[in-house]
C-alpha cells in the first residue's frame, strides 16, 4: 500500500521533459565533435555555433536578411490567407461551383511548389517575387482546402435556423459559416505558415533571392560551417515562434469551440 | 412583460381568421433512383391565435410538414398559405423552434447574442431590441444567464433560450418540432406550462408537433392526428378542456383520460396502416 502510494508520484510537467530533451540534444552536439565521433568540419560543437550566431548578430547583413525572410514569408502568407479564405467561402458556398472546381483543385494542389521554380525564375528572375510566387502557391492550397472543409462542416440545423430567421446571405456568412469555418481557417493558417517558411527558405537557397536562405548558401560555399548552422538554428527558431503564436491565437479565437473548451476544463 | 409587448394591434382570436391554410399538401423526396412519398395529401386550417398540436407515428412526415410550412422545403403539390400569402420561402412572421436545440443555438455567441441576432437582422431599433431580449429571457426564467454561452447551460435551459429567441422575434406563427423530446420529464412539464403561458400572454398562433399523446392533449385546443406515411389527416380532434390548465388537475380530469385514449386509439390505427375512407 505505502509502496504503491510512493510509486504514484506525479510525473514531471511536459515542458520540463521537453527542455530536458533539448538540453540532451545540445549536449550531444557539443560532445560528439569534441570526442571525435563526427568530423568537426561537418558538425562543429554547439559552442562554436553559438559563437558564430553571436558574431552574425553583430552584422547588419544578418538583420537585413532576417527582415527579408520575415517580410517575404509574411507577405506570401497574407496573400495566401486572403485569397484562400475569400475563394474558399465563395467556392464552398456555391455547391455547383464546388463540384465544377473539385477536380481542378485536386489536380493543382499536389504539384510541389518547388517544381514551379523554373517558371518563377523565368517570370521574375532572382527577384524576391520569384520566391513570393512559390510561397503563395504552396500555402494557398493549405488554406483553401481547410476553408472548404470548414464550409462543408456547417451544421444543417444551424443553417436552417439562419434561413428560418431570414438572415441575408452576407449575415449567414458572417454569423454562421465563418464561425464554423474558423477552426479550419486557423488550422489552414498554421499549416500554411509552416509551409510558407519552408518555401521562403527554399526559394532563397535555390533561386538566391535575398534572405536567410541565401545567407545559409553563402556560408556553406565559403566554408563557414558554424555560421551556416547558426543560421539554420535561427530559421528553426522562427518556425517554432510562428507555431506557438498561431496556437495562442487559435486558443483565444476559439474559446467556444469544443476542443478548446475541453482543454480549459481538463 | 405586458400582455402585448409588440405594441402591435391585438389580433382578434376569432375562429374565422385563418392564420395558416394547408391545402392538398404533397411532398415526395426525390433521391437517386428512389423517391419517397412522405406526405400524400394534407389539408387543414389553423385560426389566428390557436394552439394546435400535430401527432402521428414516427416517420409519419411531421417534420416534413413543418419544414414545408416554414418555407424550408419545396412542396411537390398543393400549397401553404400563411396570413393570405403563399409560402415560397421562410415567411417574415414566423419562428421555428427545432428539436435539436443544441445545434440550433450558435455556440460562438452568448445567450443574449443568440436571442438578439434575429432582431438585428430584422432591423429592430436598439432600445426596443434590448427590451425584447430582456423580456423574453425573463419570461423563460433565464435573465441571469444572458452572458453565458449555450454550451454552459443544461439541455432544458438551452431549449428555453431557443424559445426565448423565437418569442423575442414576435412571430405571428410559432412552429415547434418535438421541442421537448430530449429533456427529462420534470423539465418537460415546466416547458409545457411555459409554452401555454407564453401563448396565452402573447396571442401568438402555435403549431406544436409531438409524438407524445399526453403532451398533445394537455397543450392543444385541437389535436390533428396524422396517418402513417404517405400521410393524410386521420382526424382533427377538438380538445374541450378548460382553458386554465395545470399539470395535476388537468391531467386527472376524466375528460382528459377520454381524449387521451381516443387519440391513443387513433395512433394505434395509424400505425396499423388505417386510412380514412
Ligand atoms: N431528406 C429526406 N430524403 C428522403 N426521405 C426523407 C427525408 N426526410 C425524411 N424522409 C422520409 O420521409 C418520411 C417522413 O419523415 P419525417 O422526418 O417527416 O417524419 P416524422 O414524422 O418527423 O418522424 P419522427 O417522429 O421520427 O421525427 C420518412 O419515411 C422519411 O424516411
Ligand atoms: Mg420529426
């Protein structure tokens, strides 16, 4: 009895476990190269990466690139969101249109955005617009598909309630369809944000449009391996921040939603 | 709430003014390669200010009938005339209380917002809107729950919100589709009394669909019994019980028992496929 009670100590909180995992990774990256398990030319110890990061942070070039990346990402994502939500509501709200466009969407959606790189370069050269095209294309489908799911999810009883009280079409969109689709829009935003970041960096790396991706390529060709890793870490941190921010927004906007309600109760 | 919070001229409760006229209504659902004749030929009239119950076996087409009257469903033949106008879409002077109250209220809005939204859409001025919301929520005993979200309330409370929303809308005709089927017996009795008192106070015409025989006899001035599908009217039973009803005394009246068994027999007939000559 006593043994059982003692054994049932509450497990450590998940954030502590996560932190421990991260510390473990940092430890391995620090020790493996020092112990000679991996070649330092390919994987410098973590302390070297940290030093390179501090060095980067002192240059104007770094901050300019960071800004370029964030701007490209945000612009692309914003365009994709606006277009995805607007078209999703229209296509989803008009069943014949939806039926007509379904196969077209299913054909265009799986095309990997990177396959459009030659086209983008033809159109815009190594300009930031090339990368923007990729970012918009990739994240647009994420958003559109989610919004279409969302519109389809509208409860028939809620719809009939709105009709029986003679809501105008615009009111129906604003008060019934939009709130139902909102959780899906949020998911679309989260997925779109992640994909947009991937494509932003890919575009900068391959096309050479300005941004952190290009800096990574430059660091790699000039043999500054620690600096390259430092930039990769920065890109990773951006990704994490974006995801956390998106989830926080989701929580606030969807207080009424069953998934969030349960979270609050639990 | 005063006798008539609408301020509109009181409608006379004479049996001659038809509020609702259902003539030769037929509804056939056309599916892929399969068609279901849910309603064959329904004809009846509801006078202004009446409270009429509709009972019938499960699958008799009660919901179908209500949705046709509400203008939510096109009819195959025949017509529905509400206040002299043929119904082709949801008419202005009507409100519906659905059986699925949980899905009919919008969870992303508070109780007050749920009740107020149809009034906003109807362009009721702000002051009056406030008063209607307040009055209707008070009438259903939920004045304190205004800022709660529907999902924070019990089932019976949610259905009362749906009723408050319908009442605040000041409909001439109130349609209710098995509104109390999903609440417990005690709540159900309270809600039945609530419907009767609102009806008496507001002079609204009520068409109440139920599968509960006792409920139909207790509530209605008339009970229309439907045959099974394809549906026709089996009998239109006048309920000659005193206008003042309460759960204990009314239900123990000998006349209540007679009416109840009469309707019960009719439903049994309907189930066995009996149709009027
Ligand atoms: N959308 C639909 N498509 C095809 N058939 C339908 C549809 N809705 C209802 N029906 C059919 O019409 C008939 C009447 O259905 P309805 O829902 O109106 O019955 P009801 O009297 O309301 O039943 P209950 O008491 O169980 O609610 C049933 O046979 C049903 O199968
Ligand atoms: Mg039904």
